[in-house]
C-alpha cells in the first residue's frame, strides 16, 4: 500500500448523513471508501459499524489496515483508533460481526539534540 506519508483522506459529503460519515482514503494502490459512525473519547476515535468499500476483494488486509490506521491517527493527531465493524454482508462469514480492532500510536522520540516534549 505504501508509507503513511503517501496516504491522504477526505470526507465524502453527498453519500451519507449525520451521524454516519464517509471518508475516501487515497493510497498508491487506489481509493478505498470507509463508512462509519464516529465517536471521540479523549484522544481516541471509535468507528462504530464500519463498512469498507474497495476496488477489489480483500484489498485492505491486516498489514494495510495497520498502515491506514497509522495514517488516520497521524492525520487527525489522535492517540488511539478503535474499529467496530458492521455485520458482514458479503465476503468471509456473511451475517457475522468482525472482532473489535484497537490501534495506538507509537511513542515517537524527539529529534536528535532536542529534549522530549514536556522536558525543557
């Protein structure tokens, strides 16, 4: 899929209505649309009932999902992302709800010669 720096996202206003949002994620591999009901708790974003629409079956996958989660957390400047998927309508196990996925941002060290944030 490519590095986090190569991934951008934007809201798609004409597809859903409040409280559900649709986001188009632009990657080197193509555009993927995500639809969910977002909720913030502190610095963690939860996406309730997430649906994924991609160009080809299983294009996201586990490794790419981690890259996408990192891009969202970095772009939105949040520390955590929780994905609660919707009931599957197609693909693997239709009619079943996927397990909850939790992602956190890694601790980033300060650039060389600079004290860590909050120290100095």
